[in-house]
C-alpha cells in the first residue's frame, strides 16, 4: 500500500466550507479518493457532492505523520 495526503474542503452549512487534510493508505489514487469520500461522508453525514478534493499527493515514508497510515504503508519500524 501507498500513503496519500488529501487536502480540500467539505460543506458544513448552507454557505460555509471547512478545510481538511487527511492521510490515508491505499493502493492507488482512485482508492485514496474513495477512502477520503467514504470517511468524511460517514463521519460528517455528507454526500459526495459536498466534498471537494483539491490535491491528492503520494507521500514518502519520512513524510507520513499518522502512525496508522505509516504502519499500513509499510514504513513503520
């Protein structure tokens, strides 16, 4: 698995958007985008149209901050 960092925003009210940055472990970019949509949608009761992903970046082992993602990506010692 690879580690990805997704940044973007999601809708919190009629006219307000909340920024986010999430690290996920996935096989490819499509899987990472799916994981982000799934997590945010279930956590905040959002539809996929209410979630924007501005950037999806692959991370190197030394850039990963989340320990769970680091373990899943195989970078944990």
